[in-house]
C-alpha cells in the first residue's frame, strides 16, 4: 500500500507533488476545511461534557458536605432507644475498613415560625462532638458554632437562605412545630418548642441552605419522639464506593438495620443529570456528523475531479480495490488528523477552563456566571478520559463511514469512458 498511501496523503493535502499545481492547493483547502470541521466538533463536545462533569462534581460535593455518605436506620426503634444503642451500631459499621467515621442523627419534618413568617423545614438532630467526622458542617458555619448545640439548651442552626427568609440572627428565638401533637379536650394541639438561633451555615447548595436546620440530637429526639427517623450517619473513605460498601454493611449488620447510601437518597437528581449528559452528547455529536457529511461531499468532489488520475492508474494496472484504498486513505487521514486536532484542542481548553473563561469574560466585558444568580461563580471543568476516548472513537467511526461511498464510486469508474472525453 506504499503508493496508495502516498497518493492518499497527497489528495488529503498532507503531501504535495513536485509541480505543486494550484489545483492541488484547492484540493488541500477542501481537505483542510473538512479537518477543521471535525476538529471543532470534537473540541466542542469535549469541552461541553467536561463542563457538565464539573458542575455535577461541584454540586455533588456540596451536597455530600451536608448529607451523609451512608445512613443506618434502626427499624422499629424510637429515637430514645436508638440513642441508647447507636454506639453499638456504629462500632459494627466501623469494623468495615471503608468506613471512616460515624455519628448519631435524628431526622424529621417540621414547621418553623417567626412572627408572620412560616416555613417548612427538614430538621437534623446531630451530636456536635461526632458530626465533624461525617460532614463539613463545622467548616461551613457563617456565624456561631456547632458547640452551642447542647442537650436541653434547645438551640438551632439554620441555613443562610432560611435565616434570611425568617429574618433572624444569633440570639433570636423562633417556634418549631412538630407535625405530631397531643389530643386534648379542646382538640388536637400540635407539639411546639421555642428554639434560640445559635448559628448560621452556608453549604453553597440553595436547596439545603433554604430548608435545613440542625439541633442537638437529644433535643430533636424529645421534640420529634414519635414522628422522626433515627440512626447512624457514616462517612466512607471513597464516596464513589458507597453502593459497594452499603451492600457489605447489609450483609454484616443485623436484619433490623436498614442501610441507605447517598446515591439512593438523591437518585432522581443524579438520574436527571445523567440523562441530560447523554442527550447533550447526542446533540453535539450532530456537529461531528455534519463535519462527516462535509468530508463525504469533499471526497465525492475529489473523486469527480480526479477521474483522469483514476483512469491513468487503472491503465497502469491498478485494481479497483487499490483505487478504493487511495480514497479510503485520504478520508481516513482527514478524519484522524481532524480528530487528533480536536482532542488536543478540547483537552487543552477543558484542563485550562479556569484561564480561558476569565480571558473571554475580560475580552467581552461580560460575566458568564453572575454571583447574584448562580451559587457557582467559576466555570467548573472535570475532563474524563473515558468521555474523550468515546468522542474520539465516535469521530473516527463517522469519518471512516463517510469515506466508503466515495471510495466505492472511485473503484467503479471505467478508464475507457473517462479517457474518451478527457
């Protein structure tokens, strides 16, 4: 295939004849435009998927800074009973080498009232002494400290957005109403308790900052004694192995202990993100498909333009398969070079997005992610080699498919008919 390779490289613009005709320069321009289209499509797809991965990573990490990696529920036990036995459950879980830390919790839904303001919240009862091992809540405190949460003090820590909505600060009081209550001769009376705001936190995730409140685990057990979930929160060394670790814990722990990992607690959100990523991949792959059609049209033009060359090759003894290989080489080289250039450009931008985006913002005098609207003010990027490999292979496959028809047409040309009119 030495001469087929050389001719294919010449037609692709990667090798020139000694005469260097202007006609060859025109063919090289067509080949270069096809390469550029493929390269831009591949680069765009790599950058977009890397940015989507970055957003998913940042949102996931901010969620997991508040929610646990794994939760253990003591089925059939009241919060008071769980608090008496949580250490035994935690010790059993800590026997697994993947588990890093454990802490008790009580979780319940409630209403909180301050003046005319009323909001539904999710209450988490925690033990401040053990909470630092399973979450980053202590590092996210804007005001106050988790150490203020002491049994019997009835103090509460609110998310920043929730505190702003209720217009409360440190030292202010508010009323927490449990959905369960007492039946009295006067009717149903909701259980309520006055709490003092002892801290404000910000996780960077609006959903949690606007609806989450923390209190001491003992106080939460008293207020929500018959309408809450209690158990143990776990942090593992590698959060990506939560599914495997939770499966191991289900086998090792007693049957009355229910195990739930973070992917189950947020299944809908992660499924939506994965669906969006797949759809974006399919949509942006159309860019590469358009470039592949451009390659196909340029090869058809090249075959038509090279009819005399093909006829001469056939007269000199070239077989139809050898003629087809010439144009296969031409199309394959254009696809390979375009794909390689796109992968290089896309990877360069994806791994330097923190430099590229500020440069474009300064150049255009605009801000892509205004701090007033988005909680992420910098464009994140998390390139995955698996995504880059799939994109590159897809581009190569589309490019090779685009060469089949023109190559087949070239191999079907009859030298006698071509030379008769040329």
